C-alpha cells in the first residue's frame, strides 16, 4: 500500500527529477532549439562545400598520394 505524504499549504510538492542532459545549468541559460541546431549544421555544411570547391581537398589528396607513393617506393620488393 502506498503512503502519501501530506503537505502543508504553501509547501511545494516534490517534483520528478528531470534529465540534466539538455537542461540549463544556471539561471538565464536555455537549451538550443531545433532551428539553432539546423543553422549550425548548415554553416558546417557550407564550410565543407567551400573547402572542397576551393581546392583544399585537392592539396590534401596530393599530399596523401605523395606519402603513399613514397611508402610503396621505399620497399625493396621482396615482401619482408
């Protein structure tokens, strides 16, 4: 049988503990809305697209190709 606690008038009832995952820590803070998250993802996406179009990825792939060819060329060919 459940026992219910009585409260005096004006006393706050205990509330269920909420998840602190997306809960503001200090007064005046608030969690980010879905629109703000979408804006952040859009900015990151635009930055990635612009970096690919500007040739940054080309220089990275050239660097990796140079490194890989240097590794394969440095072997003596006997597999050991």
